[in-house]
C-alpha cells in the first residue's frame, strides 16, 4: 500500500489570490521594520555623531584613541592628527583612530554654570507659585472671617 497519495491529499491547500500573498509578506515586513528601528537607525545616528566629532577636531582638544592613548592634538591634517602624548613625544594618528574627545575645563565650567542658572530659574518659579498659593489661602481665610 502506498502512502504518498494519502499524504499529498492531507496537506493544506495553498491560499490563492492577493490576500494569501499579503498574509505571507506581513511577517517579513514586520521583521524588516523591527530591524530598521532597533538596529539600523541607531547605528546610523551614532555613525553621524562620530563623523561630526571627527570633523570638529581642532588643535588643543584632549582625546582618547581606540588603543587607549590619551593626548592633546598639536596639529590637524586632512586625514590625520598629530597628538602630543608627553612633553617631547608626538604621534600621528588617522582621524578614524580617535574614539573620544574629552571636554576641556572651560566647557565643564560653562555647563556647570548653565545647570546652576536653570536650577535657580526653576527655584524662582517654584517660589513664585508658592507665594501665589499663600496669597490665595490668606484671601480665602479673610473671606471666611468676614462671612462669619
């Protein structure tokens, strides 16, 4: 007895028409969308930020290379930078070998001042709201005394 015709008859019939084709592409499209938003897009953003950082390199920036060498840029060329790592030691690196540009003391101080100014502004707004609410409470208490 042959089981092949029986097994062929038991299989599911293919869905015909545009609805069947669309149903088979939906999971594939969903996977592509997920890959785009969770892998491709963030990677492109990071790559653009890195390129922006490398294009903005200038003399005097403190940097860290991919290999972990710390130094200060002493001159900038088209595709490379010369980094001063010690009093009399300079090394030339490709721009792509720079992983991080450290903030200078002036930039850190500027950010701290901006943060302190924002906090002072928030505190002033909070105090102003508290003062208004106290005035409202006082006027309502006076109205209650007058009505009695």
